C-alpha cells in the first residue's frame, strides 16, 4: 500500500467500526457534538468508504487471484447491476467487511473513485493548496469534486510548471465521469445574467465558500441510511440551489462561455482530450440509468447542465468518439423527458448558426458512420440500430432549436374550417367490424412541437437551411415499407424515422405518403366489399369517373360534386378514369392525362376563376369571380386527388398558396413571390427617408381593377380615405395592404378551395411530413429536367440495351431537342411534362423494341412509362417519326 492508501485506511477504519451504532442514534447525539467540522469530515470519510466498496463490487481490485468473496476480481464472483451493488456496498460498510487494496494493474485506469479520496484526505490532514511538495499538491487535487473555470486554470498552471499534466487528467477524469460532479461544475455566479462574468480574482475569493457548500452537500447525502445512487444524491444536493435560482424556460445554471473557454484551452492537449473521451464512456451508461429508472430530472432540473457541458466539446464528431463514446452519450440524451428536451431546445435556440451547425454535424456524422459501417437490409433494419435511432432523436432537439432560433411567425395562422369535414357513413360499419379509423382525430403532431408551442411551418427562415438536416446515406438504406408500418403501429419497441421527417428527403417522404395512400385505398375497397356483402349494395370499389374530352369540366366536376355531397369517403378510393369512346384502361396513365386536361381548363383565364400574371407566370384567385364557392371546393378536391393518386399537375401557384394550405396566412413577405411589383412599391414606401404624408399623399383607401376593367375601392381602416399614410403608420398600412391582397380579398374562394383539398387529405400525414415548398414539389413535380439523369436510369427490353445502335441514336436525338420538344416527349411517354419528386432520375423509364424498321410511329404506355420504339433504319427517320408522334399525340387506344 502506498502512503495515500494507508492514510485512507487509518482514518476510515475507526469510522467504519462505529458507523452502525452512530447511524442508529445520530439524531439524539447531534446536539452533543462540539466540533461540527470533525463530524462533517467523518461523514465524508464514510462516504468515501462506501464508494470504495461499490467500485470493488462493480470493477474489482484488479488482482486476478483475489480471494475476497466481495470483490469483482475474485473467482466465482456473481456480477450485479449498479443498483444491487449500491445496496450491497452499504451493507458491507455497516459490517466493516474486508476492503481490497488496489492492485498495481488497476492504478491509472478509468476507475476514478479508486484514485480519488476527496473528503477522506480532508479528514486525515489539513494540507494547503500552496504546499510546495509535488505529492502534496497531487493529493490536494483529490479534494476537487467539481470544476470551475478558475480551478481548471489553477491546476493547469501548476501542471505546466512541473511539466506533468497527470493530476489535471485525473481531475478531469473524475469530474467528467461523475454526473454529480459535472452537474455542479461551471455554475454561473449570477444566475439571471448570462453576459456578466466576474473576474478571476473575484471568483477566487468565493471559491473556498463554494467548496464548503459542495462538501456539506455531499455530507448530507451520506446521512441517508438507505442506499442512494448519484442521481438521488443530486436531487438532495441541488434542491436548495433550485429554490434559490429561479431559471427562465430557456436558461440553465451553467456558465456556457466559461465551458467554451475551458475546452478551448484543454482540447489542444492530446492527453487531456483522451481524458474527456474516457470519462464520457464511463459517464454515459450511468446517466442513461439515472434518466431511465430514477427520474432524476424531475428532482433536479440542473441535471441538464451535464448535457450542455458535454455538447460544448468541439471534438465530439471526431473518429475517436464515434465508435463508443458518442453512441452511448446519444442513448443517454435520448432518454431525457419531454420537458428537458424542450428546455434544451429553447437554450440552444439562442446559439449562433455556426454552433447549431456544429451540433447538427456531430449527430449527422454518427448517423452516417453507423450507416456506412453496417450492412443494413430488409432483415437487418437500420431502425433496430440503437446508435442511429438515438442520434436521430438527439438531432430532433437541434432541429427544433434551429427552427425557434430562426425567423418565426407564430401569429398569422389561418382560421380552421367552420364546418367539420363530413365523415363517411361507413364509419359505423367499420366500428362494428373493429376497423375504426386510427387517425379519426386528425393528423399526427410531434410531441416536442406541442411542448414548444411552435411548428416547423412557423419558421420563415431557419438558422441553417432545413436541407442540411437530411441524411442521404440513411435515406438510401431505409426500408420505407417497414418504416411506415412502425409509423402507423406506434409501438415503443420499434422506431420510425417518419417521426423525424426532417432527416428524410422528399423522395423518401413521398414514398411513405404513397404507402399511406395505397393502404387507405385498399381499406376503402375492403369496406366497400363488406358493405356489398352485408347490405347487398352494388359493388363499387373505385372512384370511377367517365368523362367526355370536349366536356371534361362539366362531367368531372358534376360527378365529384355529387360524391362530395353524398359520401366524401369515396374520394379516398382509387381513381379510375375512362374517356368516353376510347379503349384505354386506366392503370395510372389515363388519370395523368385527365388531370392535365382538367388543369388546363380550370386555369383558362376565359373561365375567370383565376387571374394570370404575365410577369410572374403565376395564377391567383380571382376575388371578383362569378363562380360559386362550390366550384373552388371542387378544384381543391382535384388537387387533393392528384396527390392522393400520385399524379403531377402543371399548376403555377405562388408559394403563399401552399403556406396557406398548411395553415399560415399570407404576409408582406409573401408578396415578393405573389406580386413582386406591389412588393417592391411597398418596400420603397417603408424605406422612404422623406416625409411620406407630404410627398406621396396616399391614404388608407386602396383601389383595385377587376378583370372587366372596373375600378374598386377598399378601406383598409374605417374611413380610410380620410386617414393619411405617415412615417409613423406606414408599416401598419403595408401590413393591412398585404393582409387584404393575400387573405381578405380571396377569403371565400380560398376557404372553399382548402376545404376541398382537405376532404381528400385530412387523414393523410401530409402536414406532418412536408413543408410548403415540398408540397409544391409533390403537386407540381420538379421544374428541372435533367435528361442526362433519365438516360442513366432508363432500362431496356425486347432486345435493346444501352449499346444498341438505335438506342445511341435515340439519346443523341433527344438531347438535341429544344426545351419545349423535350417536354412534349415527357408528356407523350409518361403522361405529364413535369419530372417527379427527386428529378427525372427517379422516373424509371423503359424503352422496349417494337419490331424492325417500319413507317409506324413510336407508341407508349403512359401508365408504366414505357416507350415502344421500332428499330428505324437511320437517325433521320428516327427523328422525324419521334417528332411526329410527340407533336400530334392525343387519346388512348388498345395495342
């Protein structure tokens, strides 16, 4: 035994012998104690002994030939969990059982408690920090159970003088591996002032008092006769501080700036950095246990300090952490209760974009590392990887911090529909058959979103772009059919990445939406069959529309109106379109052309339902339209049906329409897209440096010209023509003007339109998964036509391959087409001239051989994106035949 260990035993053994008796009569004897300091030291020594027993039970002494039956190193010792070890340690302490000496092989390892004897050393001797003996200095560092910025610098200076950093490494290992020590570390001097920092000299004066408080707190924890974990001690120690420090919802008691400065000083030293790494490996499982089983955060909200301090480590994303330390820490962090996650989110929302990006990259790095280093498949799902799941849950906290820290607009929300969307009369039968709708209460809402009181759609501009949160390697290995199943079942055992849609790209989310729509279609089909069996009704499993090409609007909208009035649930059946007099069977292609023709008719300016802006090439609701609200409802139904049936529409709305569909009103900023000329005029008004009232002479009365050329006046305020716009009220004028143009003037039309859209999508996870810009992509497809990507993903059949002469000539010809001709080719082959979500590379077109050289034109199966191409004799003939086919193609027939 070395001198330190001898001292430990000499001062600890008498206390151990008398402890059981003293524990029984502690309350009675307490008034007779003449020396409170001595009593405190004895309790601290007892605490140290119990800790040594605990680590003897969990880690052992390191001697492989140990004969102590209560040592983990002895042969035949039965391993026990942390809680059982804590109970047993207290029993051994009361029995004064044998305590092993640390074996030489054990010294210097991660067992920090074998190295530390903070309070026992204080009980044995009254060493001073300015002692000149090196060993005395090292011993005195054992008194440090928590750190402050000044303590770190003080130890760093002493170690620098001796050129020996091992004492600092041991202190860091001890404090950063202890939840209790880390929570108490780096506390702010003034809890309600983040910016103010006391000088090092002022903090030095308070240091001794802080250490006494920490020691007294530890002593109090030892007075409990029942075993306690570090989490319960934390609750007791910090309860007093919690009463004193009333923290704001976005505030913690840790001095974040001090932590950053300490990390900056220490992480440059490789040996010290290794101490942080090893400590995190030791810390994380205990923290996970505390949060899972001991409900530690509810007793001590300061427990959150631990996560704040660890996350300030700029090296967390380095390879050394990715293997063990960071995955374990993410698992612990993912166990935080909802209230703690919300507080951490609010705190991080005050961070800079660079700091948010650093944390985001840390978790993204772990996800990518785990995905690449494992072979995931349908049998080995990425959903079952604990590290990936935990990192994704942690990434969600950073994501919402990014949302709240950005440009928020939580006030301008659209009013809910006054009348609830009618449910199907089939619901009663569903309930009788045990098939009650899971989403009857509406779409799902993220619990953290609810706790924070914000939505992703409230954010106009995040701190860092939403796209940076998407993890492409994860999207590539995700089995979306399985993930969707977990999403719908909502079990605790299986995690679905659809609950964290920010990490998924638009293509993956669209696939999840496709599964949801298809399953809903099959459900409606099954219910229809059951109805026909039970009530003898005529079997009609599809939403069948039979239309004439020259009367497509009348036929389609009248039929949809009848369905919407009689049984809205039929809108959720699979669409089946039949053109009168044509032989085409709808496997998807006929529906595509139906939507294309309907959209062309609806947005025809001659009908007058929408106005067209030549400058922006966008449509907007006609506030002076003679059409009734029912017509706009039907148009909303058409848009919803397009999404529901996975069809792309050639519609051109400004982004504000999709924001309004997602529940947000239009504001002045939306005019930049919807009406850029008006936006620029109002912006110049706001920025005008002269006298607005005298120079511009405008009032709160505005004028509009309807499609028939009539001038209409509108008062933004009561008696607006008598209220001049001044420098003081011009912002109100701009806000009211924008409110009128984007909301009030088209309120009836838009509400009817939105109602129709929701009649189809109200039970869909559309709002949960997609942002407004992604909804536009979903409806309209991609405007970027990359035919090079289409060539790379195209497959061949019937004898063709990518090296065939005709195929090479085909692609040379297609690439030489104009933009308009390329769109005609897409329309001819796929039924739409827009690229799907993800671009043309996701189209999966097939070119099949359709016989030898002939004068016949190419044909296509738009349902399956198949081009039937004869093997023409030369390139010129191929070009002539292909151009004629795509230019004059119209109608469907049977081949």
